[in-house]
């Protein structure tokens, strides 16, 4: 895995999320309670971009069909059928600079 600089942690306020392409992967980064988490940005049900959904605490809600994901782990919380997990990536902060390992 490569450690890639993605920006400043202070640019993502608590309860907010951003998306970017890191190492060819679509990644969503969220600030939950002052901690930063990175997961896949594409819903494994129908391909929605999850950054267009809602973030309620650690619950990420798909904008298309309301699948619910745990943004801290990338695991599915709720949907009528079993979906492939989003996965997660390690986030580190050094002097306000954020890095993601992909």
C-alpha cells in the first residue's frame, strides 16, 4: 500500500465528508467525532457515488436506494439484500496534513 497525501484535515469539518481519486480508487473521507475515516465511495448495489448521500454520525446513507454503511469500517449496516463491503483505508494526520494508504 502507498501512503498518499490528500490534503488538510482542517478542511473537513466534523460531520462532513469529501471524495477524491487516490491511486486510481474512488475514496470517501469522513470526519466523525473529530476522527477521520476513509472508505470506498461507490455503492456496491447500483454504483451510486456515496459522497452525494448523507452522513449521520458514523452512518453513511446511499443517495439512491438508502443502503446504510458504517463509514468507520466500510461494512454494510442495512439493506434488503447482502452487498459487497466498501472496504476501508488507513488515515493518518501529521501536522494537519492528511494521508491515506491505498
